[in-house]
């Protein structure tokens, strides 16, 4: 531990001026809009041109997809409680559970069928799946 005061971490006013001159003062010329004021056109243009604003471009996570929509050859689910890993080929899962079965339900069932953590209480019983 050292005995320096806390002020040694802060630049001096002269150093602040030098840094500001090096970076340039390219900040906004106008003051920011307040809660009751209209937003600038650039804001709305950036918002409407944002690709992530569509919302429809993202596919659902793998655990929410039916087995027929998953392109992987091997599906893997692991338990965060006991550390077991269960792998099943997609073709076998479709044959056993049907093409419209959701991977979340299939993975939970595969883990629960061979779960070593049985307490007898419904809330604590079974494995806690993590879908890879």
C-alpha cells in the first residue's frame, strides 16, 4: 500500500487542456434535446435504418425449435446440477419423439429418464438442463 493522496490519479487542469486540444472539441454544437422537445431528424433516421429494429430477423433459440427445424446432426443437453451430458442424433430424436416435438421438452425428458438426483420433492427433483 502506498501513501499517495487520491488526487494523484486525476490529471491537472493543464493536462486536461492538452488532452482536449489533442482530441479536438468535436462535441455536439447544439444542446441536447430535453424531455419536451422534438428529437432531431438524424435520430429518427438512425433508428429507422437500424437492422436490429426489425425484430423479425432473429431466429428462435435452439431449445425453442421443433426437432424438424434443427439442422445439427447431434443434439446435446447437459445438466447444470449433476454435470451429466446426454447426446442424441437428430434422426433418432425425431423417430422417438416426432418431428414437431420441441427440443426443450425432448432434452428435459432425456435427462429426467436417467436422473440420479431424486429427492422425492417435485420442486427439487430432476436435472436442470443447459442446451448446447
